[in-house]
């Protein structure tokens, strides 16, 4: 049976989630802002057609957005994460094998039917996802991951494709590959792009047809693999099991500068609890902690500092990590500095399936089990009722300096209390 590689992603995912949860803005221009309402990180297709650029600071476009009557939303990662989980669950049920690539994107393996056509399958999948979670998706189909990415691009850009495109069933792909600029090919970074352009390679067809030996001499197996994928030979396998994280970083900018040690320690405490919850979710332990902070880099008296500690025994215990991080936070605080950002890094991660103990240390196993059970209970309650339902006192922050979210839509799919009640007549 012939197999196909499929790439599926949510169209304008963050903006689509906002339109799903708030029907009053469907079909209208929507932009989503980054943390602290800083920059535009997502646009609906309507906002894109109005010429709103990505990555621009919100304050620079505020008046233009107002004139165009474009809806502004602060980022709501709790909502996006929940919709992503629902999306991936539907994909798992409809694919032979799935690799979750990002919050809104996945690769899949599909067995082709006897007639080799997957359009009906793709159409039904799009309808199912829109019916169940209310967001549009695009589906690119090819023989390899690189071909599937190109097909997905064509599914979005060519209106007659209706969100689905199968490049593998097209014999002469030259005209299609000519439309794909070399810097738009998945896996081609800035350094590769520069070299290809110097060689006169400007699109996917030219890259596919150039000398394999020349690519291999410059970029080794990675470059050669990319070319083979363009030709239809699969070299990049699906990863149905995600790779273990190497480190976890949690950092935020403040709504306004802070200059008190209590405020810095509250922020660090908050971030360490988020980080340790992520550790437990991924079944990992951290062997080291780093905390850091800085002022505005454009200020006259720029200040930044960090402090680290290697743990005697790797851990994901919130109580232990909180105590250590607060000690480190005191070391990096310097009076009279207007701090604009702080964060923590948990690194040297390892699996929690084993834990190297200290040979001559009489550890209290019962006490360790109590801490482990307490962390589990807190995680379960926070997953069910929201991240901040249960917390530790040092991490309770003052909302006056927490991140700006002035345009946050408060209805959530993760909180039953915020879901609107509909009364049928």
C-alpha cells in the first residue's frame, strides 16, 4: 500500500482560536499581541488583507488598527494550548502515525486508498475539525516532509485548492516548484539561502535539479537530505515520540519597571512554579537552576545579572526549587535599578525514571513521598481549575506590575465558570 506524508496546520491559529471563542469577531480583522501586549504575533486572514504586518510593535500601529476597526486581543496561551490538545487528539484518531511538530502543526503518515486519492479524506478531516473545535486547517500531501510543507503552502496560497493540496500525484512538478522561493523551503535557513542565491539557485525546482555533490560538499548530509526530500525520497522520518527537552526557560517582561526585591522574588517564585510543573508533566528532573533579570537595554544605566546553582540531587520538587531560586534571586537584586524583565532556567534535565541519590546522606523516603504526592495533587487541581488555583505564598504577585493583558477575552474553554449559558427558546 502506498503511503503519503501529510502536513496539517491551523490557519492563523491564535487569531482563529480568538474568532472561535468569540463569534462576534468571525469574518473580521483580528490581531493577537505578544506577552505584555508588545508586538503583533498573529493576524486573521482579514487583517492580513488589510496590510497589517507581523512582528510590529502594537503602539506603532494602534491608531491604524483603530481606524480599520480591527479587533485587538491579548495572547491567551491557556486557550491556545487547550485547542491545540483537542486538534492533535482528532489528528491522532484520523492518521496512522502522527508527529506533533508545534502548537498548531503536525506531520502524519497516511495509507493511500486503491485510487491513490486523499482529497476525500482531507475534506472530511477539515469538516470534522471545524465542526468540533471551530478552526480552519490546511493540509499538504506529498511523499516526504519537505514536499508536504510545499503542498501545504500551495493549499493556502491557491484559493481553488480549498485548503488541501496533493503534490505527490502530480507528475510534472516543475511549474509548482518554480513558485516556491528557496528561502521558503522548510529546512533552508539564512546561511543556506545566501549560498544558494550566490550559486543562482532561487527556487525549489532549481535546488532539486542542482548538483548533489556540490550541495554535499557545502552542507554535508543535511543539504543532500533536503534535496532528496524535494525529489520525493523520504530521508527525514516522523518522530511520533517527542524529543526530551534540554532545558526549560520561563521569563516575562513586566507591565512597568520594578525596583523592589520583594517584587523580583515574587516574579522568580511564580516562574519557578511554572517551570517545575512543566518538569513533572514531561517526567523530568533538573540538575541546575539559573535566575536572571535586567533593566531596559536602551537605558543609560543598563543592568543585567544572573546566578546559578547545581543541585546535589536532581529534582522537580516545587518547594525545594522555590527555596533555592529565591536565594539566587536575592543575589542578583541590586537597589535603584528599574528592572523590566526576569526569568528562570532549569537545565541539565534528565528522566525522572531514575534519580541518583547521595550515598552517605540519610534521606527520609517517607518525606520525599509526601512532597511528591503534594506536588501531584497541586498539579491535578491546577490543570482542572486553572494554573493559579493553588500556589505558594512567595509566588503570589501584585497584579499592578504583572504583564499587561488589556485586551484579553475572558471566556475560556478550560474554565466552566466562564463558558456562556445558551437558553433555547
